[in-house]
C-alpha cells in the first residue's frame, strides 16, 4: 500500500483533525468587537438555509486572534486584516455548521439529556467548580446573540456532527506489512555528493549591440514576458524609505507619569538630533531601546504597509535629512530620521524589453560557459579522475587575491541524507525528478552517472556517497508507533475527503460583505518585532 498521495496532502491534515475536534470554548475576558471585529448585520449568510450568526463568527475570529497573539505579542488588528483572519474564522464556522447538519441528516441522535450533561460539565460555565446558570445564560445571549433554547439545539447538532467525525475517523486497519513498507520508505536514506557549475553572475548585457537585443526581443517575446513577470518587483514598486529611529519603550501598563517621562525623554533626544542630524546614528546607539540599538537605529528600506500606520505616515512625510518630533505607537515613543527615499517605479514590459533582452542574452552566454565546464569535468571523470582531483585542477587556474584567497572556488559538496518520501526534492540541489529517480539506483560499484544534470540554470555532476537501508529488526521496536501514525493519517485523510464532498454539494449563501471577505485572500504582513 503506497500512501504517497496522502503525503502530498499533508498540509491539510492538521486542519482536518481540527475540524473533527471543534468544541466551542468561551473566554470571559473577550467580547464581540474587542479584536477589531464588528459585524454589520446579525446574520452573515446561510449554510443550507441555516443562518450564520454574526456572534458566532465574531467569536471564532477572537479565538484565532488570541491564538496568533500568543505566538506574536505584537499581533494587532492591522496584521489580522492582512492575514485574512475574518475569512479564516468564517471558513471554520461554515465547516462546523456543515458537520452539524450532516450529523442531523444521518440521524446520529443526541438526546437532550446528553446535551445538558455536556453543557453542565463545561468549565467555562462554572464558578468555583459549579455550573452557574446565570453565567451560562449571559454568555449565550451576549456572545452568540442567541436564546438558550436555540443554543442548546445548535449544540445538539454539533454533538451529532462530532459523532460523524468519530465514525469517519475510527481507526482503519493497517497491517504490519503495510506499516513496514511505509516505515522503510521513510527511513531508507541516500546521500549524494556533487560539484555544481552555476552561470557566473551575469552582467547587464551592456556590451550587447542594440540590433542583437532588438532581434532577441522580437523573436523571444514569451521569454521576455516571463522574465518580466518573474522579476516584476524590479520594475513595479512603491516608494521606499530608508529610515533610522530611536525607540523609547513604554509598557502597556505604564502609569500616566511614566508615559509623560518617556515622551519628555524622547523630546530631548529629538531636539538634540535636530540640532545635528549627522549624530542621529550615535544617539540611536546611546538611547535606543530596541534591536536596532548598536546598528545606529537603521531600519533599512521599507515600503508602505510594512510598519504600523502611526509610524509609517509621519516617516514617509519627512523630508530626507530631517528628524521628526516624537511619534507614539503601541511600542512607545519614536524619533525618526529619514535617510534616503527611492521613488515609486512603474515600468511596463515594453519599457524594459531591450533591457531584459540584454540580460537574457548575457545569461545564455554564462549558461553556455557553465555547461562547457561541466561537460569537461565529466570527460575527466570518464578518464578515471576523481571529483577531488578535477576540482583541484579547476581551482589551480583561479587567480588569488592579495590574501591568497580565490573567489568562486569549486568544491565537492554533500546533499545530506534524504528519503524516498522527499518527493523529487534533493537538499542543496532542488527539485529534480531525473536525479531523484537515479539516486536510488546508484551503487558503491557504480556510484557516478557519467553525464551532467541541469537543475534551473545550474549544471551538476553527482556521485553516490552513501545508501543506507534499515533492517526489519530495527522496525520491530517501532512497529506499534508506525501503525498508529498511519491509522491517524488514513483517518484524517478520509475525513478531509468527506468534508470536501459535503462542502461541494452544500448551498452556501453569504451576504455581500461576507462574500467579499471569503473571496479575498489575506497577504502576510512583514514587520519588525519592535515597530
């Protein structure tokens, strides 16, 4: 039994497990809207005719927000929007509703008594270890904007849905033979050694005549457009700012006096920096209270959307060479120095077609040279020379600098061990079906295929370093754990496929605002930990 298809879907297995284990957990310290979520309507749509309550959606959002914030204390509403947290919460809620509905449809009955016992023993509805009816009523009414009877009916459906998940994920039978075969796939290891021949850092093709570049651009339009799309950030970019800053941190729990003192300190630093901006880096090293201390407060270049808005707006408003007054953010008080600005760039493919043509011509020349060097290397291997001898010969012809060091030296490198379950990816080389398939056929007696391999723009000569196969005796002590792991993978995969089928036939009707969220993917926001 081969389970490679399941590995290819491994990124979704955890989500499937979470679907099967969804339990509503309330948190007293948070309420609707406390994390930047305020639903405009009581309902966000319907799933097979059942209303999606905004209160539930809000609560799922808050749970995701809290989870993110545990790993990133600086996680805020702006980042939540960038990560598409509202969409994620809506997706989780829809999946939960579908699961509940299927449980009811399939008649997996849950009695009212079972519902009552489940709610009664839930610690979130307890005060000092005892169920508190008033607390229960307030939480259901406030968080979900539902009556107690409606909540209990929904909870009954959810428990039925949980039974579906349990049935689907009931441990499948995995034989010892299957477990051994899978364990062998995971634990058989090959390590390759290689010498790579990469194109020399291509110049910009400045020596390519315009007529040659124009002819290339006319004949290779697809290549020109592909290069442009792959390097679009070089040709279309927003304004960027290189800035330095000095942060005087203020604790979230700081008193008014402490906040005032921090602002006054920042103002004194700003006044000193304005008097002589050339001393800003030294002042940052002297007074800064974040990770840029010791680096002159340097934040490097950044575009809009990278920093919190309270910092970003005044930073971009500064003239180059100017120092700001103290700026307050959630981290404290900042003094900012605008060091350099790069204007926005918006070049079309037609604007840069000749520039790209020259680059591609130069790259083709560099690749041709690298390929010739690799082919000469393989000829040496065929002549009986070792990788080490051939590398030494190549390096002997390189010029040395005044310290005796040689730039761009060739060397014999190692991939490190990889298994059959790595797909076609080979460490330090990249994805190559050709090399990956061949690697398992190499032997100590015939370790070197006498040919070169091309991966991307780089050429490789390879040889076998080691091939280890674990024995069945080694498997004996790990048999039970391996069987359990495969059972969990099979169960989770089965549940994932079932949920996919349920969702495909479901009638999901979202309001306009919810649909817009659902169809728009959030993009990660890259920010520093300190601003």
